């Protein structure tokens, strides 16, 4: 018996039936490949990237000791987030899982083909004087294809397609959230750095005032009271500097954790504090753009479509089911003087569920309720999107006004400190006036930085709400 002859017959029969049943496959069956990876536009130092083994736990102090602080820009931070953020990586893996689930659902478009073979030896037993045995080979190829499923097959594929769409939008949504978080944390890092700079400058000013007060006391034109005031002001400034250094350290480690950096690396903000840009659209244009771009709205629609397909799947169980099956078999008994014999059969099978106790219609009713829930969630999400746009738009406008006001106040505080020192040196002012002017300058510098960064945060939130491109 030539086994290859059986395989050739089986393959030809399967190919003929497939060609008869499926002359052309739909385009949705084509393998879906992810888009080509674009080259990185921003280069970041390799030593910032974490260890490739995500399960590695450092065991020695030198492995977690900060070896280097690297200043990075916001663009570099976003690039690091795209590479290393764990939440984004999980979302991408879930998307790949959905692609595989879609390919699994599309498998029903093809027939099932099975091949069975067997080699059998039969004998008379071992009790007689001589036993006779015979050996035979048999093989069978089976093919089955569902010709008509009352819409169940198509509904199953459509549901998988909608789920893939939901996961694609989820990756986009997660990317937008990561971009917003990274941008906001970068502004927090900038603010922490600026507070250290401002408080360090306040300490230097207080030290200079203390030296002046002590010199005046020694010269007999100052009082011990002025010296004590300067010492108290210096102590307060040093305490503020100590707190700002601690906040800076925390902000850096928090940002490093967000970017999943190497254990021995730390980063600081390289970009100067400045206005990130201007928002050109009106409030109404921003709302319409958010409605068009936000991933949450098509996600709610896709969920409603999934429920609709599940409703159709449930009702399809009450409709007729028709399938085609074919069998090709061969048999050959060795040493029996008879050549190989083969045969085939092709048939149709139909079934119809007459009564299932109402289970199918109950499942369909559940899916119909899920459709109504998804539609209600769509409306709620739409209202939330509008509120977000209005909220951040209002914050953007107020923070823009604060930038202008704080700029004027900063210039006035600098001029007031200059005049206070001139008056003090001329003997017509007091040390208290100088201290108050120094404290006012410190507050004005802090207000200026806060106004700019609050504006930038509002702009980042508005961009996220209207949906700019993600980091993916």
C-alpha cells in the first residue's frame, strides 16, 4: 500500500470541495498586520532604559544607587514613555490578543478537514497449534462545512471585529492618558526645580540682608532688632529651601517610576519654563472637535454593536442549520491478493430547533438590554466630554490672564526690593521693609512660575480632551 497515494486522493478531494463551496474568500479574512513601525524621531540615552528582564529585582545597594542625573526634554520624556510604559505595553498585548481572537472567529469561514489512518493486525489467538494473522490498512478523510447558520457565523465575526475596534481605541485612549500624565508630571518636575531655584535665591538674598544688618550693627547705625529679624528671615528661607529640595527629589523619583527608568538613573527637566503654546479654536469648535475625535464615543457604539451581534447569535439558534459533509476512505488488506479499495460519500445535513425552553429568546432579550445600556453610556460620555472641554477651556483662559498679571507683579516686586534697599542704605527705610520686599519677590516669582505651569497643564488637559495624537 502506498500511503502517499491516499494522501494525494484526500488532498484532491478536500481541495475540490473547498473550491466548490468557497470560490472567493471575503477580504476580511486577510491577515491583519500591524502598521510599519516608524523610526524614532527623538533619540534618548540608552542608559535610561530599564533592564530587559521585567522580573529582575536588585539585591545590592549599589544596584539602586543613583549614579547619574540626566536632564531630558519633554519630547524625550514622551519617547521614553512610548518605549517603556508598562500600561501601554499591556494595552498593545491585549490588542494583539484581540487580533488572534478575530482570526479564530474567521476560521468558521473555512471547512473542517480531518484525516484518520489505522494499521490493524488480526489473528486467531494463541491457543491453537498455529495462528493465522492478517494485516490491513485503512484511511479516511472527512470534510465538513456549514453552508447556512441562520446568521450565527456572520454575527460571530462581526462581534470579534467590533471587539478588535474597541481594543484599538483602548490603546489610543491609553496612549493619550499616558501622554497627559507624562506631560503633567514633567510640568510638576519643572515646578519643583523652579521652587528650588527661587528658594535658593531667597536664601542668598536673606544672607545678604543679614550681612548688611550685622555690618550696620557693628558700625553703630543698626540695631540688634534688625539683625534678629534678618536671622529669622534667613531661617525661614532655609526651611523653605529644605522642603523644596525634598519635593524636588520626590518629583524626580515619581517621574522616573512613570517612565520606568533604569534603577540607577535619575532625570531632571531640561526645558525652560515657558508657555507651551496658544489654543486657536473657539470653545464651540473645541467641543465639536472633541466629539469627533474622542475614542470613548466610538467605543460605546462598538459595544452596542457587539450586543446587537450577540442578539443575532442567540436568535440564530432557532433558525435552520445546514451543513455539507464528505468522506473519502481507502482500505487495503496486506497479502490477501486484493488491491486497494476506496470509496466516498457526500451529503447534506439540516437541523432545526423546535423548542429550547425560551433560552435563545432570553439571551436575545439580555443583549437588547445591553444595547440600551451602551446607548445610555454613549450619551453620558458625550456630556462628560463637553464638560471637560468647557472646564479646561475656562481654566486655560483664566491662567492666561494670571500669566499677564503675575508678570506685572514680578516686575513690580523687583522694583520694590530695589527701592527698599536704596531707602535702607540711605537711612530712610528699615530692615523690615527690605525683608518684606524680599518675601514679596519670592512669592511673585513663585506665582509667575505657577501661572505658566498651570496654563501649560490646562493646555495639556484640553489637548487630551479634544484628542491630539497619542504617543503610540
